[in-house]
C-alpha cells in the first residue's frame, strides 16, 4: 500500500548500509557559468589495471547483475521519500530522495552518491510544500560520459536548479549548474521531472507555480500559454543546458510544450512522448479535487490550461478553450494524482507490457489509447511517486518508503 507519508505529499500534488567502494582517479573540469569548478577532490587510484580485452576507463564500474524472483518483492527498503528512479546501463539503480540525497543501489547494497541542498519547506512557514529534490536522469551516453542530472528546489526559496554530476565509480564529481528556473513564492506546482528524449535532448517539466493572473484565464497571454515564459511547460535543452536551435517556439525559448498546470511525469517510448499533469485544486474557481490528466504530447503543441481543465471544462472567466486540444485522458471528478511515468516494452510484465504506465494514489495505471478518450486502467498498488523498467525487464516503483520490484511469473 502507499505509505501515509507519500500519500499525503502526493494528494497535494494535484497535487542501508554505506558500502566502502575502491575508487579510481577521476578527471574532468566542468565549471558552472561563473567559472567555478565543483570538483570534490581526487579519488584513490587502483594499482592494478584490467586486462586489455576488458579495459575500462577509471570511472567505469563493473556490470552488476540485476534480477530477482517472479512476482512482487522489495528491492530497497527503508528509503526516505524517494521521488525519482534512473537506471544506469551497468545495472546500478540511482534514486533521489526528496530531502537531497542521490543514492545508488547496486548488488544488494546502497550508498550515497551525492547530496544537493534541496529546500523541502516553505520560507513562509506554511505547513505544506512540494519543493525538494524532484527529478533525476542519466545521460543517454552514460557509458562514456558518466553524467547524472538532478532537478531540485534551492534553499533561497525563489529558484530551482538543474545540475549535472560526473559519476566516478559511484562517487559524484564535477558538479555543474546547467539551468536556473523560477520556483514561485508559494508551496506548489513545481514540476521537476527530468527525462532524455530519443533525440538526445534533456526534457524538464515545470509547473505554473500559481502564477496565473485570474484576468488572463481565457487569454493566450496567460503564463502557461506564453511560450516565452517557462512556467506551465515542458522544457527542452541540450545536454549542456543550452537551448536547441530547433526548439519549436524559437531558439531563445526552452519551451517544447505549453499550456499545462503542473506536469509531473514525462516518459518517451515507441516513438511517442507521454506526460501526466495534476488537475485543479480549487485555484481560479475550479473544483477542489479531480481532473488529473495523462496524454501523449507533440512538440510545439499548446494545451488548454488555464482556459479549461479536464475534458474542456471552462475555467470561470474563460469563454472558450482557445482552440487548444483536450487531453486524451482525464480522471474527471475522481482524484488520481498522476506522478512518475515510463514506457514498458514488450518484455515487461503483463498487463503493462507495450504500454505507458504511471504512478498515482491508487497505484500503477496503464494508459490505454481510445476514442473519443483514453482510459487509465488501475493496477498494482504502491506505485505512488515513480516507476521505471529495469534492465531485467521488471518494473521498479516507489511509494516513498521503499522501492519494489514487479516481475513476470
């Protein structure tokens, strides 16, 4: 079941042992925009070199066998509010905990890889917050560049950052700030997910941060509709944090998809992009619950928020949905709180194989395209914050307090 702690956080999103690792010397001189190097010092150098036939660079790790029994089992227990999962091609699982640690699970052990100074509370003292370490992704060229990306809310309470580390045999090196984004002055709608697309670009989700002027709800000038404002968007960057020249809203805009309220899940698979977005919670005169969304998106598209919510329901003050497409699936009056998502290939466990799946307060859901609307079939309980398919084809998911594994059989 979803832990009470994770469920409490998710409902508003509409809401171990340390292992001594022998390290080899690392190199690299990535700096942030101020020229400051974030390296954390030299590592111990191994005195024995691998045979030429299996030579590895100093920062490589030996492959780890991943697997387990059929059915459902605990993969990592005793975690502290895990928000995001990311698999390395060598079989290690990187995972982010909301308070700031990035950890690695490998061969039955867990150790801390890095820690970011994430803010998890409100500067105003308000009791509830959606800030923290929210996103994690590994470079599609991880086997050679060893890059680890993270998205977190900064301690100043006004900004969020996308940073990059170099993984050197399980130790973080060369921390580099790539992107700084607004965080808003209230608790919610922070977005924060990261994913690499099949084009090798880095995608990030950012919520509208409650920045919508009620007088603009029916206008293309509202914050989520404005392609020059990053809020309420899916953003697209080069792996170094610069803006791609071929971005759909121009080379000066990181925006890839607009018109969203609080996109919290993004996944790529089968040639498509998939997004989950949290529905309204009474803001702008909308209902207090329900109307959570899941849909396949297309780069350059602008969707309905804040003119409409759910299946084209008008926000008070709007007179039309601005001619924008409606989502493929809406929970309508029920509440689902969709979060992390992934594509499951045909080797995955049934009934999820060959589909996009996402976590929610009612567990793992399978996105099923349909006409006039898609459906989101309910499934395995306990998938509350993120889900990823592992190298063994099993699904790994978290409710915050543990990471579980679901395998065929």
